[in-house]
C-alpha cells in the first residue's frame, strides 16, 4: 500500500527532483560509495574543526608548531599522538590542518577547471565551425604536453608555493573537461527540443544555458568528481618534489617529503621510524580513495547501460 | 578516405600540434625574466650585475620574443639544443645518457602493467559479482588512489630498509666499474641487453635485480586503468550474440573465454595501453627520483627544479612527440585489427 502512494507521489514530482531522489537512493545502496562518502565527510569535519581540534600556536595556522630542533623523529606519545617528524614538527597538527589545504586545492582547482571546460566546450560544441576547430586544436596541444614536467617547470617559474601549484593545475588541467563536454554537446545540439527552442525564437545564450548545457553536463560532472582525488595526488606530488609550500607548512605532500629520509631505521630497529613514512601517505591515500569511491559510484549510476536494473 | 590520405592528414595535424606544443612551452618559459634564464649558468657570487647583463646580451635574451623563438626553432633543426647544466653536457648528450635507463625500465614495466590489467580485468568480468570481482574492483580503485611517491617509499622501507634487499639506484658500484671500465661494449646502450651481449652475467643480474622494485611500483599504480577498461569491455563482449553462437556450437568454457570473448575485448585496451606507454615516461619523474635511477625522469625533475631551460624545452618537445606518434600508431593498429573502424 505504501509503495503505491510512494510511486504516485514520485510521478507528480518534477523530473529533475525525481532524478535526484533516484540517484541518491542508488548511491546509498552501494556499500563502496557509502564508505567513500563517509571518508570524505570525516575529512570534511576534521578540516572544519581544525581550529578546535588543534588550536594554532602561531598567527599563521598553517605553520606546524615544533618543539626543539632534534633531527630524529619521535614515536607517538601522549603529547604527540601521532609522533613528530624531523625537527619535532607535530604530525597530528600537520595532518589536521593539511586536510584544509587538501580541500582547498581539490575544490578550487576542479571548480576552476570545470568552469573553463564548460565555457570552451560550450562555445566549441554549440557554434562549431572555425571556432570549434581552433578550440579543439588547442586542447590537442595541451594533451600532448607532458603534464608533470610542465607543471613543475611552471611552478618554479611562477614562484614556488601552494598558490602557484593551484594556478598551474588550473592552467594545465582544463582540456579533458572541454573535450568531454564538447562531444556531449554535439549530440544534444541536434535534438528536437533544441530545434523547437530555436524555432520559438530563443536567443543563443538562452538556448545554450537553459536547454543544451543542463542536458549535456552529466559526463563532465562525473569527470570532475573523479578528478578531485587525482588533483590532490598531483598537488601532493609537486609538494613532495619540493615545489609546494615551505618546510613546516601543514600540507600533506610537504609532510611526506619531510619524512622521506627515514625509510631506513636504526641498526637495532630497522622499522624505527615507520610511523613518519607510513602515516602521512596513508592519510593522503584515504582521502583520495574517498573521492574515487564516490566518483566511481556516481559514474556507475549515470551510466545508461547500468541504469534501472 | 584511403589509408594513404588518412596518414598524410594525421601527419600534418601532428606537425601542427607539435608546433603548438613548442609555442606553449616557449611562451611559458618566456614568463621568466632574462636574468633568471641565465641564472643556472652562473654559479659564483662574484658575478656582478654588469657581467649578467653581458651574458644576457651575448645570448640575445632581450630580443623580441618572436625572434628568440625563431632562433630556437632554427637551432633545433640544426640539431643544437643548447647546454644542460643538470646533465653537465649538451642537451643531446645528456639525453643519450639518460634515455636508455628509462627505456629499459619502461620495457620491463609496460608488459607487466598490460598483462596484470588484462588478466585481472577479464577475471573480474568472467566472475562478475563474485568475491573475485569485488576484490579486483577494490584493488583497482585503491591502486588509483595511492600516491606514487608514498608507495615507492613504502616499498623501499619494507624491502630495502627492513629486509635489506632490492637497493635503490641503477647499478651497484662493482657493476658500474665493469660497465664503465672499458672492455664493455655498449652495443645497444641498454645495460641489461649489453650485459648479455658482452656475456657479463653479474651486470645482467644486478640491473634486473634493481629494476624489480621500481617496476612493481609502476605496475601497482598503472594497471588499475587497464584492469577496469578490460573488465567492462569483456563484460560487453561476453553478452554478444557470437558468444551464444559459439556456445551453441559446443565450444567449451575455456575456448569461449580465451578465443572469443577476450580476443574481442582487447580492442579498446590497445588504445589505453598506447597512452599508458607514452605516459609512463612522465611517470618516471617520481619513480626515478625515489629509486634514485638517473634516467630521463630524474633529469626532468632536476631540470624543472633548477630551471635548466634548454633541458626543459627539449624534454617537453620530446615527450610531446612520443605522445603524438604513439597516438597515431595506436589509431593505425586499431584500424588494422578492427576492420569495422572506418578511418575518419
């Protein structure tokens, strides 16, 4: 009895709302996507509560406090729950505030890439012709540029630091979004409802933003959700190579880089410093895994071949 | 469109893309003021600003950008790529020294990556929705999420730091002495192959031994994509009518999977394998830095960190060329293997 009222209710809903409800239900049925979502939510809470969890000791909260200059890391203790890195930087503090840096990098870069991708993809796919040709050849060129090498050189050229890393990831990251959106728009553009809108005298801008884009942007949104994890990995790699923030900044890649010299323990205990090598990288991996599990689930849900089975 | 005109068109497009790549790299390097572009060649604090200006004038770094670009391109066609400080040699010599080290690792790692991806991917598809399938899917997502540098460090910590096996760097000192000590002919410049040709087994053993960990690192990180693609492509081909036909004709399960399903499912994997191969070269940046192998990835990292402009520009052009050529080859192979793909 309940299901029939439920279904009737569904039928009277706005189609986009119904779609959203359907998506959420499928999303929550999949254990992997729930794990992914929980990971991201936990990291989100940690990032939001950073000032409460680890009150900053300097005016700049992203500077990790350190007690002394002893080179050897020290193992977890009551004072430092996750131990300290070299020069006694507190690991937990770095990881908690590093979560904020990670969210900032991932979200800023992906949103900016998405916006560039949408504008260029829309122009290329909707108008076609010479404009399309030019935009697509430029994306071809950017695809052929080796990403990591160019990113490194460009960060050094702009001036090292997290802001430079973000800027460079934006400059080099947009082509895949443009390409994906354009191909979806080419399909949507010739649908009957677009012809109808055109025949009824709608302007190009109106057709582009109210008719074409909403019906063509699923793939590019999925791409964006899959790319957040990847973006954070690349940013961490750049930091690891010494291009990101200064030593002692709460930034995950930077923390791993600070700990890379401790893979060999002491003669008596060969795993003496395992915690400095293991913990920060594990945190990055968990964060990225969370985003990837979520993105993967979203992709499966929207894949027309997998739908409504 | 005939095959010939297709290839001609693609070659023209390729040249266009490469010219574009050179323009973009050049423009990005021009963001640096002339002083910073010569800075790496100067390593003494006794250099006065006047001497710097003299150097800038000598290399015409204050000329209008189009002129500098034209000079760079003409030099490239003459085979002159400038001097690389990070290689302490002319760029081309540096390339000849570093490239074989990376190529060797790619030649070991690429087959491992493709094999792992294809086998685990098709296993997942055949056993769809069983624990095996779930396990391989989770494995792929986890492999996707691991930071390259962290996995490398962990492998080194466990194997080298704890167990004392699989040390980093390309060759041990003793073997290095054999290789660079005369009486060792560099026929192919690939150390392992040269070791076989020179009948020096310690060289072969040492070189292969030290490639195990880096190629394991590359395999874990890169087979995920192929694994997932293979799974979905295999699922698709398992559902095709010809599978039903083959089953009706009495083919056993083994033949069905190996001869009919897997062979057809391999097609999309060809594309992604080509791209993986091209991208491995830039993946080398981190893997070689961590495992201390002085290959092209290590060189690129050094060049970028120290702003060795001539090396950066050469490397980007080289990797761009590899990418475009591999893409063309992949498309041609694709059209050759699958007659349904029309060249367009």
